[in-house]
C-alpha cells in the first residue's frame, strides 16, 4: 500500500511539473523576425508595389530599413516594431504608416493605414516572406 501511495505521489508531482512548463523559456518570444524579407503591398485604391525589409530583433522588438516601391509618399524608410505572440505592429517614418500583421511560418501578412499628409487615409494589405 505504501508503495502504491509513493508511486501515485511521484506521478502526480511529475504531471504537475510538466503542466507548469518546467523548462520553457520565460521570454515568450518564439518568432524570429531577424533577416531579409520581401513582398508586396496593395492599396484599397488598387495601387500596388513591392516591399523589402531587413530586420534586427531583440526580444519582442525589431527594427531596420524598409524600401517601399511604387509609392509617391514613401521610399527608403526606417521601421520599428513590436511582436506579441504571432502578432506584429510596425511603424514607419515616425508612424506615418502603421502595419498590423500576423506571422505564420516565414510569412507576415496583414493591413496598413497611412497618416502621412499627402497619403493620409490610404489603407490596404501587405505580405512579406523570408
């Protein structure tokens, strides 16, 4: 009987430790955004263009140069962003454009909205692949 109780106690403690995530990372950041990305954007007006980015990442923040092609408002820009789970938010040119997206594997996709004077109010979609 004593062996049975000891065995049940050990099994219960083992299940408890595994369910607590015993050896997992405390940072919670499992998505790696560092590196080169390329893709495209599409405005709600039908205008399209290419995107290219190169990000560095430190924990849940990332930044780097971004090139926006075929835009009369933006070109060579600098971006800063945050990562929360698989969600990203990226601001370009002092937040003149805000990109909200989701990371899935080696693809980021989502929507953007512009706040720049000559392009204010423009919105659309984007996709980037690593």
